[in-house]
C-alpha cells in the first residue's frame, strides 16, 4: 500500500512543469510520454508505432502540450525542458 501511495505522489510531482512567472503546468501521463518521445527525436509516425495510437491522437496530444506550455512549436517545447 505504501509503495502505491509513493508511486502516485511521484507521478503527481512529475506531471508538473514549472514555468517562469506562471504556476506549474500539468500534463497527463500520456502527454508526458509523447513529450519524452519528442524530446528523443521521435517523429509523429514513430510515436504512433511506439504508443499504438493514431496519428490524429498524437497530433491532439502534441497540440495540448504546446497549448499548455504556451509554446509555438515542438522544438520550443523541447527547449523548455532542456533549460
């Protein structure tokens, strides 16, 4: 039971990206997966194959990530993580 609670807490901590002059931005677990794959250089097609989801779903996740992070492009979102 304790391990389950700790895992949940860790996921909640990991789901936030602190941004300057803004509160933390929360991403879903799936959005984190997509963002990490993008960070590793994966294309939309590679994300589709890796996560077994459609192209439309990948694009929806990418759009949500960019909107939540207030970033115009994938590259800008990845750069934000690198800082």
